[in-house]
C-alpha cells in the first residue's frame, strides 16, 4: 500500500560496463524492466552513434520479417504463437539470422515471381481459349445468316460489310480478335464507330468464367471481341484504338480447321500449366508454413536485439573504447535485483571486469513510478490520463479504486443492470488468458478487456446501490414488508380513471418501524415517488460530494507534511478546512440532523412555539428547507425565523460559522505572502540572502535549487499565485458542490428511462391474455432487452462513467493532486512486446 499511496523512491545511478559485457548486461536489464536510461549524447546525431550500423542491420531484418509475415497472412496461414519468451540472441548470432532471413526472402520472392509468370501465362491461354470458342460461334452465326438469308433485320452497315467479303475478292474482309475489360466495352464500341466512321463491325461476348489478376489475385471481368473491317488503313487504326484501351489482341486463324487444331493445343497447355501452378502453390505453402512456426520468435529476438543496441547508443564511450558509461533512474527498493541482473549478464559474457553501479546525488526531478498489477493498472491509467503525479506526492489511485466505481454506481444504481455488467466483466476476468490472445475483437473490445476489473467493480457497486434504491429493471422487491399502511381515503382519483396513492408520513407511516434496508417498496406505486426520491438523492449527492472534497483537502495535508511545508499547513490547509467545513460541512451536518430529527411527531409542531407550521393545507405538514437555511445564513445574518429554526441557538451557531468562513478567505490570501515578505526583510537586514531551514524543507525532493529572483518580482508572483489559489478554492467549493448534483440528476434519469422502457415494452405484452399474449411477451421482451442493453447499459453506462471521471479529475484531484511529473518508462522487453513506446 505504501508504494501505491506514493510513488517509488528513485535514485540516479551511473553504470560502468565493459564493451564485451555491455550487450549481455543490457539484455538482463531488459528482461527485468526496472531501469530507465538517460541519453548522454543529446547533441550527437543518430547516424553518428557507435552502434548505428547494428541498429540498421536490425531494421533490415525487421523489414524481411514484415515481408514474410505479409506473405504468411496472404496465404491464410496462422502464425504459431510462442508460449515462452525467447532470450535476446547473442551478437554473434546476428550474421546467422541475417543470412537465414535473406535466404528465405529470396526464396519466397522467386516463388512469387514464378507463380506470377505462370498465372500470367495461364490467363493468356484462358483468354485465347475463350477467343476460339466465341469467334467460332460468331463465324458460324454469320455464315448461317448469309447462306439462308433469313436475317433481314440486320443493320445496313452489317449487311454491307458481310456482302462485300463475297462480292469482290479484291476487297477481302479482315478481322481482329482479342480481350478487353468488361467495363470499357461501351466506350470502346463508341470510339470504334466514330473513329472508323461506321466502317467496322464489332461483336463481343462476356467471358462466363471468373478470371484473376496475375499480380494481385483480384477477380477481373473481361469480354471477348471480334472486329471486322476492310483495308490496311482501318486495320492500323483499329489496333491503335485497342492499344489505347489496353485490350489484348491474340492471333486467330481464319479457317475452322486451324482454329480447332490451335484450340486443342491451347487446352493441352492449360492442363499442363495448371498442374505446374498447383505444385508451385503447394511448395510456397509448405515454405511459408515452416516460416510461420518461427516468425514470431524471430521477431521477438530481433526486436530485443534492436532495443539493446538502441539503448547502448545512449551511453558514453571512454577514450580507450573499452568502457561504456551510462546514467539511469532506478527504484531504490529494487537495487538488489538490478545488481543481480548485472552479475548474471557479466557471467554470460565471460568478461573479466565486473559492472559498476554507483548512486549519484542530483537535483533533477526523478520520474514517477507507481507499481501496479493487473487489478490496479486500469485505475492508475485513469489517474495518469489526468496528469502523471509529481514525484512522491499522494497518489489518488488507491482511493479511486473504491470511490470511482461507487460514484458510478450512485448514478447507475439498478440491481438488474449492475448484474448484467458484473457478469460480463466476470466473464472477461475468468477467461482473461484466452481473451488476451484474441486479436479479432478490435479496439473497442480491447478497451473493455483492459478495463475489465473497473467494469467488475462498477457492476458490483451498481448492484449494491440498486439494492439500496430497491430498483431492479424499474421494479422493487418487498422483502421485509412495507412500513406504510394505506387506507382508501388516501387514494386520489385522477382524470384517467386510475387510482394513485399519495403517501403522507403523518398519517400512513408506522412510527419506529422503518424499512430495514434501502427504500420501502411502497414508493414504487406512490404518486409522490419523485418528490421523495429527488429529495433523498439530492441530499445524498451533497453528502457524498462534500465528504470527498473534504477528504481531498485532508490528503493535501499529507503532502505538506511529507515535503516539510509547515507554513502551508497553517496558511492553506487549516483555512481551507475551516471554509469548507463552516459552510458545506455544516450543510451536511444539517442534512443528517434533519433526517434524524424530522419525523411525524416533529411535523406536528415547530420547536420553540408549539404551533403547527405555516404550510398550505393540501400539501400536508412540512419542515424547514435546508437550501433556504443556507442562503439566509448570509442574507439574514444573525436572524433565523421561527418557521426555519431546527434547534435553539441556531442563529448564534450560524453567525459564528459565517464569520469563520469569511475570516478564512484573507487567512488563505495574505498569510503566505506576508510571512515570506517578513522573512525577506529579516534577511536583508542581516546582510545575507539565504533560504532558511523552513524554506529548504518546503522544496520538493528532487527539485533544482535555484537562486532566488528579485524580491519584488518574487513577492508579486507569490501574491498573484496565492490570490488565484484562494479565489479558485473559495468559488470552487460552491461550484464543485453543485457539480456533485449530477449524481442525483443521472440517477433520476436512469431510473425514469428504465421505467419508461418497461411501461412501453414489457407491460404491453404482459397485459395481453391467451396465445396472443404469449407471442407478444416474447416479441416485446426481445425489443426491451435490445433497448436495455443498447441504451441503459452502453449509452447510460458510458455517460455515468464520464461523469464519474470528471468528478474525480476536477472536484477531487484538484484539492491535493498537482500532477506535474513525468512517467517512469524503463528499458523493458515486456513493454516492447505490448507496443509501449519508450
């Protein structure tokens, strides 16, 4: 808990490594993951560092591995998942890995090149096969039409072209056959007609089989065409047009016998080529399958090797090129583990010189390191999103583990909805090892999985608050029996013809017999339910808000004590407690006082007079309003009307609290600047400028000790800073207390929306009788369940999560949490595997 309450104590160390053992020592430190190295060569270009050539070689190996992984994915092969973590390879293994990767890459590229060439030949032969088939059909149809003369509806240009081929041997009819993409056929036909002035005849037919692009493997759709024309000039023009449309022209014999013989040869070649293609693909699959068994391990090894050399570039090299000197931040509690890892690396390297690790005294700010586990990591990420804590200040995470899901549950309180959320998170927790390897879920699933313990606690707390609200899918449980006894006289007839109950505490409630736990279920059917729940939840929100803010102020005292800021305790902490407690602490006290004091017997009389309260007869007896009491504390100073009085001496107590709250404001505003000004005058009177003992204790551990600036500037800045803090705290207490009313607002919205969904969906099906009612129940339940999950669980849950986040970031953290540190990012192979940038 100590590490979670404050960040780990860090020390800056100097590390001396012999060149021969540096690689092995860093490999062990990377496995340990507890050392953050500083760059001792910030002015040296990355290309001029000692191990830049090794880093480039690792980059080249990673490029080869990415290419192999891409090919494995394209072949639809699942890479083998390594259950064990391979060690970083030795420097001597780099040449072997490079040679192996280059050989595999060259082999795969050669196979792909041969396969692409075979696919291109296969495509060409397939297109030629369809050309022979379609041209034979074209010629047979044309010859049959000319012989029988049955086609009288042919176009004039078609008749002219075909007849010209038989009437004159000098004007012989020629043709060109080929294949073109199907989507280009309409434009191709239009351009042919216009460019050749109608002196060509085009016939085309879509290829009825799916063809594949030899390079990408994507499906392509093509059409076979035959163009008839006369003369060499038209032939040249037609070929240029075909070339412009990227149409492929194939040779096609004129006689039927030659076409038949050539088609048989093409069919034989297609069969042989298909056999060769199948064997090539099988060979490629076997090679990639063998690579897939080791590619993940290779990637991990190369990644570790590159990280080691990249970290070695942060070191300084001595003049003799025999020793590497580095600086690193280490947790003080883990120094023994770091020393042990260095000894293991030294033993593996066989070096004769032991590594040396010395602690260095420094005034630099250390990084903030909070040890977390899989349970606390999600909550720590929420705090770090607001700001990484200043070194060694109080960490809000251990308190947020309880307060965050609880405040969420106050807004989301429903036993049924909380149960669904709890079961979903419990599934993620129980099967976390399997689900951690599930990569197909996407970013949304990854977010839910990483926050599974947060969702688990939010669901559990929502079940608890739902039990207090006695609310389960907008319905209540009558477990202990109601404490209200309603007669017929209390039923008020409404205009809709329905009876509604209005509960009256003076006539219906059984004294000294409250509902044992939670809200009495009778309120679920009462017409004045909202009046009761609004009052209850509004007061509860104020109580929770003021309590959390006061707790935040108390935590600021722990920071002042830890950092030795004794002046801040007297000048800031004490007036903050007085201001917050005199106004809003008193309001919380009066809320509990009213809950305990006000009952049916008290409502009959007003203290001090014995007379009944002045309230309208139709509203029933009432009690003084706390909001009016709080306003009149300032507007009617020293005067409390009889109808607003809770206890004797109330005016004197409230007057004293108002005076204390008003005195706390100048106390916060002037004390710190005045004390520093007096000390500055004393220093100047004695002729020296020096920080006294108190000021030295006020410095944060690790801060730089800088020379004090000019006195006027220092005093002016201090006064402005203290003024801003005073105004922010004073006004913030009011605005933050009002901000906590979102707990009441969202809880009310969630409950009402749940009730609306029940009345508009499930209630309709339940009211129907017979077989139709059964069918409607199933139908309405399906709609109700979908809307409940989509709206109440996901949308309302996200809304409550964001509001709870804001209450912790703004209303709670700003009372004590500075958050101006920087995160400890150690040299860790585990962080590299998880994709964390270092």
